C-alpha cells in the first residue's frame, strides 16, 4: 500500500509540475505515470510483496503490468476529460481504477512465486 501511495504521489507531483510549466494535461499524466512506475516497482518488489524473484524475472513481468496500467490510466483519464470532468476528478478516478487493477495483476502474476514440492 505504501509503495503504491508513494508512486501515486510522485505521479501526481510530476503531472502537476508539468501542467504548471505549460504542458498539456494528457502528456503530463503520461510522464507522471512513468515516474511513478519506477518507484512503484522497487517498493512492491522489496516491501509490498517481499519477493525473492530475481529482477530479471520480476521486472519484465512488472513492465507488462505497468504497460497495461499506463494504458488504462491514459485511456481513462482521456475519456473522462472528453466527458467533461476536470483534470483533478479525471485523475482521481483513473488512479483508483489503475491502482486496483495493478495490485491484482502484481499479486497474481508479477510477484507470484510458484510453490514447488521437493521430491527426492
């Protein structure tokens, strides 16, 4: 939970700074999501799931999930903006949706370690 919270804060902070600098909201949220992505991976691998998977296995899996989450964030945010919601409301709703989807994907695929039986 903490890893996702820190990643979300970094996402929003980067997005808000970029919007303040004059960047359009859609590329700003895409860039912010990328910043949050890296922080989230390390936090999830080390703390949220206490994974023993080597990074060479976990990171490509994470990138797959992150690409799905990044796309979901961008699509949801864009659709909500087109529907007439403001930047803040659109991002809050998109973030909630993506956080839920990312957690399920990470739990069931990214950091899932198969249980094996030692047969001798």
